[in-house]
């Protein structure tokens, strides 16, 4: 199997700022008094994660809130740089992302403008965007809201448009984060069908979800994240069982 994505001992550190509620006061007072100085703390959202994804794989990424799933996807998408380690993506592999509500959107612009913006960032020419435009709008079921600023959309509508764009850009790799969180049932079913077709076409999906059912349906492989580390990488049933046990164990401790 041809390798598309490799993460090698990837770590990501964030700086957590305390005293943010009194930011201005702290900053002024901090000039004079030590105890008002803003304290920052290192926080490792990911530690030493290795991941290799081959062409045609559908990999589910599961784990509790804060375990590092979105951070890992953002590193692969190139939104973040790793603090250490490296992420390699095959040069010619095009990536479609639907990572977080609104990421990649300019909320002041209309839906139409955002389709063009997103697609051009992705590398499509104006002519190519025009060719897919109608299909994107139809798929998103946004209707005449397409000419409204995205800030006036409901979160479900933002998600629909983002997924519609990602799906129509025809990428080889789809990075999907919680796409089922806000869509209604009908749209979720539509997303599922699209993703299944995607997999059948031999394309690659990295899929973060809290829905065991969707992961089971879509993925032949599961990675379990816990506390910024990958604690399991293997078969879907085994991975979901482990995650289940982990979640229950952590809930009682
Ligand atoms: N930009 C940031 N600055 C500071 N800390 C961050 C930042 N992004 C993420 N974190 C922290 O890193 C940890 C991992 O976050 P991440 O979003 O990757 O979790 P997740 O597994 O996607 O969780 P969820 O299931 O809630 O979406 C969390 O503790 C989070 O608070
Ligand atoms: Mg997340």
C-alpha cells in the first residue's frame, strides 16, 4: 500500500495563559509587581505520536474530549506546525478538510464568496470553481442563503456548506472532524453516503468522531487517543472496545 501521510514522533505544545480575565490590569500591574505578571504554562496537547496512513484507508480517530484528535488533524492539514517531530504528506496528494466549524471561512463574506475563496485556496482556478459551484450549492441545500453572509448561518448550515465544498473539491484525502455534531439526520445520512462512496473509490479518510456507529460503518482501522498519546492503532472492533473501556475507567477515577 502506498503511504500518503506520515507523522513521526509528533508533539505539539501550547502555552496556556493564566490571568486572562484581567488581562489589561495584569499587564499594567505586571510592569510593577511580580505577582501580577501573567503566568504561562506549557501544555503538551500531543506527545510523540506516530501515524502512518496508506492510500485507500479509512481511519477512525477516537478519544475523549481534549485527547488531541483535532490537534493531530490540524497538524496533518498544515494548520499547525509540530513543536517537535515531523509530518509528511505525499506531495501530490490533495487534501480536503472539514476540521472545525468556520475554519477556512470568512464569516463576513457570503456563502458564494466563501465557496470561491475556499476553492482558490485549495488551488482551483476560477473556471474550475464555476464548474463545481452549482453542485456545491445544491448539495449543501443552503438555497438562497448562499448570498447571505456566513455569519448569519446556523451552525448546521455552516457545516453543510463546508462539507459540500470539501466533497466537491475531489480530494484524495479527506480530513473530517466531528462532521456529525451539528448536521440534522437527513444531512448526516447524505454525508455518510458521500463518505462511503469516497472510500469505495479508493480514497483516504481520516475521521474524528464520537459516534461509534459511524466509525464502525466507515472505518477499517481505529486509532485511540488518550492524553495526547496514541494508545491503540489497529482493528475497528478492538479499538472501539478499548476506547469504551478507557472512557468508563476514566469516568470512575
Ligand atoms: N490553540 C490552543 N491553545 C491552547 N491549548 C489548546 C489549543 N488547542 C488545543 N488545546 C488543548 O489541547 C488539548 C487537545 O485538544 P484537541 O482539540 O486536540 O482535543 P480533541 O481530542 O479534539 O477533543 P474534543 O473531543 O473535545 O474535540 C486540549 O486540552 C486543549 O485544551
Ligand atoms: Mg476536537
